[in-house]
């Protein structure tokens, strides 16, 4: 297993990864990065993910054993390994794990201390339960590809290449598994933690789901509108606050000036602050009619094109109230100055040589993890000692994080969403806001949405 000097906050935790999808591979990678001993069970013919460029990243710090779950002897080896572990991660279609003999019921009967984390596409019941949990299938079923049609000048859905559903589900799965391990400290029992790609991506949909909900809940008071008008012009001032524009030398930037104060700073940097003193433009970035929005948009795009990328970067250095992200090409992301400064870039051996790769996404100052070397293929992991089965276990009637208090100082999205998910798991969350409130409260006509 892993070298004893590589511990991290999860040192001593043992994980059996039966993943068949990116979700499980990423989740167990985060656990391994932070000290967990992870054994990936690969079918004898190999997994399709070996040919993916991210394979060395996903498998770093893990052991790999090859076993055929359809073979009784290999299945028994895997179940003995499970008895010596704390967590099992599986991403089979509903019913497949049970058929193979590694479902939750079989694991619970043999090793009641083990937490089993399961991710499916659409859940274990309902008419979509048997549909493959492919990223594109889930996004198409949810209408995400249709929502993206506004970014292209042709008709029809637009495919999004990032694994939005899988990345979201990875984080949800990790929260659930870690919360179950916290609860196990009280009951001694493992339990089944389930999530879906649908549930996970729904928490990231800041606009479409909210508008759909408000339309249905308040049909007489709220009239929803698509992000873009039929003429291809933004319907909301949010598009101008988060302007996507080309620089003079052809690089794409996306600004992010969400509050009124920061938007005014952005307009100043664009050389358009004079518009606030012109009665025609004083309401910027909100306008009622399409022609005015279109003309305003063209003013902003033209202003952005007056500077090269280097000139814009100098503006951002001089005025910290103005910023934008560069649309980076290929591996340019790993040169992002913030990633480099935070130490979130490392090197891994891809079997040919050393290459740059994402480092740890979470840093602990007291129990730091490590981006360990690539995977090690082993014949067996039976050297692990057996875990103790709880002699007297009592389930609590409370949620898994009951008794945990969280102080949330977040704004907008990431911090409040994380705290909301912890609250869903039973934690007490105290949100601290400025007197004017979290700016997220002003995104819709329903201020209470910012305090959930």
C-alpha cells in the first residue's frame, strides 16, 4: 500500500474503488491525495479509462488489482478486501452491483462497518433508471444542451465538452461519504450513500432551474425569459456584468463584475463610465428593449477590443476592482498564476515521462496530503488487517452532521452552496452577512433566495 510517510488527514482510511466512470475515479483520487489507501479493482481485460490522458492523474497514489467479479474466486478476494476497508465506491448501473455480488446488501451483511458510495445517472427507480449514466445523455435529458443553444448561431442543441455532471457528482459523493464516516464515529455502522448525476448538476444550475421554479410557483407574478432574445441579444443585465469579449489580439476574456460598485469599475476600465451620466444609458446594465441592449452590448465589445491581452492584464494589476478570466487553451490552465501561487500544480509520470498535472485541490496546513506517484499494480492487498465489526451499534435518529456548527462567511455561490449542502446533512449553519446582505440576494426579485 502507500508509503507510511504519506499520510494526510485521511491516513488510515481504506477505500475499494469499483468505479466504471469518471465520477468514482475522481472521488477516490481526492481520497488518495489526502492519505487514504485506495485499491482500484480493474477487470482482467483492463478499463477503457486507461487510454484517457488523465489516467495517471486519476490513479496516482492508488494500488491496482485485477479481478473478474464474475469469477467466484475473484469475487471472494474482493469481498475479503472489502472487509479490510472502510469505504466502497461503485458506479454501476442500478442492479448491476447486486447481480455481481458487490451491492450494498451483500457488503452490509458481511462488513457492516463499510460505507458504500453509489453514483447513478438518474437514480435507482423510475423510467430513466436503466439509462446509461453518460455525461451527454444526462445533459441532453435535462435540457442543458438546449439551454446552450443561445451561444451558437445555428439552430439546435449545443454540446458542452466539460464534464459538468460528473465533476459535480464527484463533490456530492465525497460530501456524502465523508459525512457517513463522521456519523460512523457514533454508531459504528457504515451505510449506503447514493447520489445521481441529475441531482448533482441541478445544484449548479443557477439560472434555468430557478426561473423554471419561479414561473411555475408564481405564474401571475413572474414571467421567465430565455437568457438570449430571439434576435440573439442578452435579455438580462447579468450578461453584461459577466461580459465575454475578444481582446485586440484575439484572446477571449470573461469579466465578473457582479455588484453595482464593481460593474461601475469595469465600465471605467472600458472607458464607458460616461454612460452613467447620459439619461439614455443611466440604467446600465438593465434596459427594457432589445435595440438598446444590443447597442449597449456593441459599445462594451468594441471597448474591450481596444486593448490587447497584455494591456488588459496591466489594467487588472493596477485596478483590483476589475478583473477577467482568460479563456485558456489546452494545458494553459496549469500556467494559471493563481494555481501556481497556491501550489495546485504538480508533476506526474505518465509512463513516458514527467508531465504537469493538477495538484491537490484542498490544502490542510496541519495534515497536508501529497500528489503521490502513479498507480502501482499489485497481486493482492490481503496484507491489510481485518477491520473490527461493531459489537453493539445504535443508529442515531439525527442527521449525519448533527452537532456540527458551521460559520459561513461566504458570498455569491461557492461558499453558500457548500454550507447549504452541509446544512442538508444536518449541520447547524450560521451565515454572517454585511448589513446590505449577501449580493446573491439581488440576483432575482426574491431576496430570500440568497439566504437559503
